[in-house]
C-alpha cells in the first residue's frame, strides 16, 4: 500500500512540474508576439514618415496633377472685294449657342444637358430631318435602358458570350418602326442637340444652333449657363454674298467665288491630311472651290488659342487666352463688279433674244482683261438650265476656263503670224482666193464660195478668207504651189506640230496659268488621215479653246507680243480693324510675263493692222456692227460644230436619236481690244451653237462684244469722275467703308 501511495505521489509531482514548466513558456511567447507587433508598427511608422517627409510633395503633385490642352477658336474669314473696294463677299454675324465637351462628359451627362437645353431652344427642322434611323435607335436605347435590356434575353446574352458590342447590335436590330415613331418632336429636338454635342471633339466648341436663334433663346440660355455645363453663347459668322442677280438669289460671279464648307462638312476628305498637318481641326470650315479654295491661306486667318487646364478626371479647372487670333486678310480682286454685273446682263439679254429663233442657244461666255497686266476685269458666263419644264438662265462664269469649243476664224491672226515666222509667207504676200480642189479631198473654199480673188494678208484678215489660211498652212507644211486637182503633199504631223508650237506661244492649246483651280487646256484633235483636214487647223476648225485662252491670245497681240498670265486677285490687305475700313496692303499681285512670242514686232503690228481693218474698214466682217468711235480692233470667228447642249442628255436618257441638224451647228466667236493705239482692255466672246446650218448668222457674238466695249468705257467715265471726289477708305485715313 505504501508503495502504491509513493508512486502516486511521484506522479503528482511530475505533473505539477510539467505544468509549471508549460506556464513558464507562455510569458516568453507573449513577449515575442508583442515585440514582433512593436517592430511591425515601428516599420510602418517609419515608412509613413518616409512617405510623408521624403515623398510627400511628389505624391501631392501626382494627386493634384493637371493636363494642359490648347483650344483653337475660329475667327471671321477675310472679305472679298472688287478692284474699287466694294465688298463682294463679307461675313454676316450670327447669334450662336455652343457646347464644349470635356473628357469627363459621358453620354449620360451630355443627355442631361441636352434635355435642359431642349427646353429652351428649338433646332431648325433641317437638323431634325438630317437625323438617321441609326441616330434615333441609339437615342431610344439611351433613353429607354430597361426596355432596351429586355430586347435580348439572358440566354441570348450568354450565347453571345456577353459581348457588349454584339448585344448592342442585336438590340438595334430589334428596335421597331413603332418604337421610333414614338419619339415626339420634343424628343427629336433633344436628339438633334445631343447628336451635335456628341459629335464635337473634346474641348473644341461645337455649334449647336446658329440659324434663326431668337433673342429669347439667346437671353434664356445666357441666364441659365450655370445649369448648363459646357454650354455657352457666342457670335458666329456665315458668308454673305452682297451682289445678287436680278430676280434671283444667285450671286453675281457666284461660280467663280466658290463655296466654304459648313462645320458639319468640315475638311474635305481628299484634303484632310493636308489641312490637319497645318493645324486645322476636322470640323473647321474651309474654302472648297475656286477663289475661296485658292486663297484659303489668305482668307482663313489665325485662330484664337486658349490654354485649358484639366484635372485627372478631365474637368476644366481654369483657362486663359494665350493668343487672341487674327481674322482672315481681305482679298481684293481685279474684277470690276459693276462691269461684271453689266456684262452678265448683256449676256442674259442676248441669249434670250437668240433663243427666239434658235432654241438650241443655251450659253455664252465673255472674258475681259487688261492686256498689259493680266488683270481679269470680268469673267462672265450664262447657261440655260431647264428644271421641271422651266428654263432659267444661271451663272456659268466657270465655263470661260472649264469648257472649250472650236473657235473658228478668230485664230487666223495666229495662223498668219506663224506663216510669217516660219517663212511660209511674208507681210504683203498675195494668194488667189478661189475654191481649192485636191485629189481625194473635199473642196476647200472661203465662206464666199466663189472666192475673193487675189488678196494679201491684211485683206485676208479683214474679210476672213479661208483660202488664204489654207495656202498659208500648205506653205508651212512645205507645199508652196497649188495645182488644181493635184495632190496635197504636206507632212501632216510636222505641220500640226509647227502650228501648235506657235499657237501655244499666244496661249492657244495650253493653260493660261490663271490663279484658279480647275482650268482646262482645251482639246487637241488627233492628226487626221486626210491631209485636207490639216488645213482646217488654220481656220480654227481643229483644236478647241476656252474663252480665257482666246482672251490671252488677243491680249498677246494687243500688247506687242507678251503672253501675260491672267490673274483674278489684285492685292491682299490686312484685316479690317472695324469691318468697314481697309487695312494696309500686305501684298500686291504683280504682272507675270509667261513668254515673249518668238516673232518680230513688225509682224505683230502687221496683224494688228489687219484686226483694225476687220472692225473699221468697209467689208470687214465686223464693220458697222461695233461702234467705230471706240477704236476697236479684233477678229470674228465662226466654226462648224456638233450641238452638245442640255438636250443631248435628255435625248440620251430617253433613248432617242439625235436630230441630224445637231451636226450642223455653228459657234460664233470674237476677240478684240481697245483702244487700238493704246489697248486698255482685251475681250473674248464665245457663243456655242449660235445658229444652225441653213439659217442666217444673227451675229450674237458681235452684239455682245459691242455692248461690252460700250459698258466698259461708260463705266470708266463714271468711275474716274467718282474717284476724283472720293478717297480710298483705309484705316490710315479713317474714311468710311464701302457697302
């Protein structure tokens, strides 16, 4: 028993000892844990200290980091004025409401603003009509999120791998016409506003409305700007074409002036890279044709630059103007707008008169220029356009440089001069004007079929002898003698090359170099198989020429042999300080001589005498039809042609055969200058299909020419009288501006 008791006692002692030992480990472990926690907190405190003290400023800067962005704001486009400083194209101020989006603006924010703005303004019906079904569907989804979500089931979404783009496309396809028809006019008003807002670039002001903005709309928007983030009121501009045609809203010189793109059109797609490389925005308005396009760099101006600061979320926190910008420079044309208007009226009158006997006459062209400087004083053209059975005479000034026609005898001066220079003929050379008969060639004769008998060069120009020109071309081609019923042995290719070479020196068959895009150089006919047709080159029945080329040609003769480049711009002036007075001259457009014709001055003077005889000596083809007191020299022309007016397209569309009479149409032309001794102006007149075969020549070309010369000298007297009593309105002298 004692042994058992001793054993139990020892066991209890060992158990107590183990417990004491286990209890002695607990304080140590707790201390280790507290120490570890202390170390970790110490490290954290030290780390926080380092962040606060060492990197604090860096993190603060990162938190407060902003982004600078430069905003470009449009400025008014430069004006276009005539040579007497009358405004032809100006800018009309428009009240405008704009929206500038930031990077922080999402669709929801823009829709909210659009709805508020839609309660104040009503966009034009044209803006609503431009909305597409896709625009409406996108808007329906945006404004009906729950209904849109139900269009695609969860199972369908799963099949589409929850691809948001695919789901959205399916939603679009399931929106019905009934859904779209449920959109009210107010909804569409909001949509039109929203579409314009979302179409704008970040921090680029987008015009929401600038047409017919009422005073109430303008004022109400102004009063509520704080509730319309991004919305602003400003003044915009649109081109104002001052001179209108009678009984029409069409602009005088309209087709030459060109057009400017709208903000919606923006940069032309084919020139987007060109303009963006020069700092343009994609929605900028630029000149898209003719003068507006040609002188875009002059008229555009320099945009106002505003530096905007944005926070990390894209909100604008401040802005400042860093460059005020500069309106476009004013472009002064060489055109006399009063003469232009008068010439346009003359053409219209004479087309109407001619159509009474020949309804195929549907166009006419007149170019007037200073033969010494190349300044284009007038470029006028009219064309009959039939629409819905109603014929109207519309502006077609462009036709002076974009359409070419056989010009007939007007080019005979160049033929004679080529003959002189090549040694084919000499001043005073005589040929017998009689019908020419060659083997295998139709008879070649003058318009007086029996012939004029023995005539020299001056007489040939005066009476417009075809045979004299045929004999000259034969001599140029190496055949100096005519044998009745004999062969016509000329080097066709060499003859054509020689004639074109010298004609080109006058501007015939080559581009004139006018400062406008789109000029054509005429059409060069292929060398014909029959040598007899080569002779027709000498009477203007071969290649085709524009009215502008004909004017450059006669100017070259008028000024003594210098081919001068025509130009429609006269000078560039700095922007007007007040929109009325003229700024200082930036640049004057001087005279450019393209070439001196390779001919003796005496030869040119000889042809000038022949041109004088055409108008001022009995039996001249223009004698008695142009006022002799004006001292005009010139050359008439008629050329057989094939009718190519607006009826051709209608007949072709209907599958109808062309009437045979169309192949026997006659163009009438005139080139001339005045006064004969000291030329101030040179003109060309082209009237395609002036009359038909079998009919008498109505001389529409000469009626137009006579009236144009009279108009020029009458206006000159008035302007000289006016100039003597009027100072040029410049910023320097403080005079009032022109209207």
